[in-house]
C-alpha cells in the first residue's frame, strides 16, 4: 500500500486551540480517511517559530506571525494517506479565511487572514512535508500502525 503512505505535517494553530476546534479539525481529517501517525500539544518558542516560518522572514507580516504562533499552545500532527499533502491543503482552503470557500476548514471556522486556524505543508514546495515533520517530531514519535478501515477508504488497499 505504498502510495497511501505520503506524510504531511499539520498544525492546529493557537487560535484553533483557544476556540476549541482542535477536535473538529482532527475529525475532518479522520473523516477524509487520512491516518494520524503523530500528534503532540506543544508551545512553540521563538527559535522554532523562526525555523518553521523562515521562508517568510522578509515579509511585512513576519513579526506578527511569530508573535501569533508563539502566543499559546498548538496541536502538531503528522497525517498519512494517498496524496495527503495536497488533500490537506484542499481541505484547509485559501490562506485568507475570509476568502476561503465554505466547506473548507478555514472557510467554515475562520474569518481572518492571520488567524486562520490551521497550517499544512505546502504541496508545491518539494520536501516541505518531510522538513516540517523533522522540525517538530523525532523519528520514534511517528507511530507505525495499521488502519483497519484502509481497505474501505482505498479500492486498491
Ligand atoms: N499570513 C499573514 N498575513 C499575510 C500572509 C500570511 O498573517 O499576508 C500568515 C497566515 O497565518 C498564514 C501564514 O502567515 O497561514 C503563512 O503564510 P503562507 O503564505 O505560507 O500561507 P499558508 O500556507 O498557511 O496558507
């Protein structure tokens, strides 16, 4: 079932934790048939924030972004499945939650550009998923388990 094992990094941001929608975010990803292989509730420090969002260092919103992402705990996760990185991005919706389509996580639960509830690795940035997983998790925190429903999610599992 090798092509069902693409991994992607996902994070419920501090606004999702404060607003009590971490469970709903997890629930939507579960509902899609994706498999959670790691999860932890963590407080991001300045250093990790700079590493994770390094690509945005020169952007005008960078300081505000670092302040936001370190403002409270996040729920960091790794999800696995066919085309997982792109599928999660589709489920997240547009970066600006005010513009995100209804039916997406940001479109249904958010109403702001910065406070947009969820991060998912960029599927157009080659290797972003592996890089971000490495930044947040040790190899032994990724759990190897069999998802009993996989044969019902995938025709060829
Ligand atoms: N962001 C912001 N202002 C902007 C653009 C982005 O505050 O003008 C924040 C927003 O929280 C976003 C994050 O910076 O999720 C990273 O931006 P990116 O363009 O990578 O969007 P994403 O991949 O999260 O959709």
